[in-house]
């Protein structure tokens, strides 16, 4: 599956637009991560536990978006975007979305 943040795929011709596709992932923190992040908050430094959690969330959201595009018969997704929000205290959502298209192979 080709993914592009632009509205085109360089070197490819879009022959059909199939519609909006999306995927999301909601992750919650855990006590171990919170304790380590709390210490880093005091002494400073990157909160790697949360960064890793968001990387996993983006990967899951992207895979879900690609699955939806495949079900529509797409071989590419253009205009890919990511959005992150807090659902409730201690949780975050990553939403991946774009336009499923078929490009000439």
C-alpha cells in the first residue's frame, strides 16, 4: 500500500477515488510508565515510555486505515494525516485518515 501525505503519488496516475479511510488507536498509561515519567518530569529528559506508546498507537492506526482501504480495493492512500487527542485522563487517541485511491501500476 502506497501512502502519501500529498494529494498525489509522485510518478503515478490516480485512476479512481474510493473515499475516506481511517484508523484509530486508544492507549492508556500504566503505573510503571507513570512512575518513570514522573521521575523524568522532576529531573528532566525525554519521556520515552510515552513516546513509545504513541509510536505503537500510530502504527496500529495506520494498519487499520490500510485495512479499510484494501477492503475498498485501493492500492494507495493520499492526503494522509494524523491527529492526537486525549480521550480521558490517562488515555490518548491517535487517528490516521486519508483518501483511498487506485493508482495505475
